C-alpha cells in the first residue's frame, strides 16, 4: 500500500512539473524591463502631456503581458529605428512594415491609417500633378517616415530639391504655418492635433485626398529580432490581436477621436 502511495505521489509531482514546463507556454518571458519607443506624433503621443493613443495601447500591453516597460520618448524615429535594429530599443509603436524593416523586426498591427494632403489655402493645386507642375512649391516631410503610395511622388520632388525634411511633426507644421513649405502629408490623429496646437494654422490650410484609390496602410508594433525570437514575438502579437478583438483598441481610439475617425482606423 505504501509503495502504491509513493508511486502515486511521484506521478503527481511529475504531472505538476510537466504543467510548469509546458502549461504556461503562452506566458510572456519578462526577462528584462523592455524599452518601448514612443514618438511625439500628435494624438498618437504627445510628450507635452505624456499621453496619446500609442501610450494607452502600450500601457495595456504592459498590463496584459505582466512585464515592465521603460518608455523612450526622446529619440527621433530615424534614430530609434537604428537602435531597434541593434537591439538597444526593444519595441517601437506606430510602425509601418517595409521589406527593409522586415530584415530586423517582427510586425504586429493594431490600426490602419491613410495620409491626407494638408495644403495652404492660397495654393490652387488640386492634385499631385498640379503641385508637381509648379516649381515654386515645396513639400515637407518628417525624416524617416513612410507615406505609402505618395513616396513615389516625394522621391520625384526630392530630385528637384523641392522637399524639406524635419526631425519631428512639431517643426513640420510650424514650417507649414510660416509658409516655408506649402503642403504636407498627415494622418488624421496627427494633423488634427497640430491644427489645434498651432494657433491660426487651421484657417490657413485645407485637406485633400490626393490618393483616393489608396488603401489604408496597416500600422503596429515593431519588435527587434535582436531581442525577440519569432515564437516569443508571436505571444505579444496574440495579446495585441486580443485587444483588437475585444474592443479595447477601439475604446482607446474613441478617447481621442470621433466615431467616424475611429472606425476609419479600425483594422478591416
């Protein structure tokens, strides 16, 4: 009887150890305090208020993963991408996937967005061809940002020395107000923020969709391959996917945007 009891005891211990080894395989490996890059990017994140869509999403990720985050907010995007490539930053928010970036990062999406043209009202260009045909007009962009199908037009303007690059959106919209540039591309949460921020700018500009056939571009977190394995990154992707499906992401959008704007950003 004692022998049977002893065998049952060892079987129980074996079962417990097996559960520990394999039963928690979906848990995130919180082996460090993860560095998360946020960008001063309108309603996505504002350094001034230390708040925004991306900050709220990151905080929810921190809560659900049960890991600790160290938020990096002082690196321009182009610098942060280099740090992520080397593994000195772990995760970047609001990032667009490209073949080049796929070489050093994993991507998991949580929103989609489209760029609109914000152009000064005194400029009569109604489309890209009108703008390109006037050699006196200059276009502004933030260094390191991607603009979907519009990148082709921007490259063309660059060859004509008609593109001015700025380190952050704040400087970009300042330049638009001063008429240093005549047009920019902006996502709704970005230009909405800066049109409110820059007094008088809203009355100087108008909005156009110069790429009506362009599909919204998916954005999400970018995870360094120097830090995460594919399997580990997928665990984070699953958390993010659950946040999309259970309505958490939409609730965060609605905190900062109206209903139509929030619906436009929902992943389809």
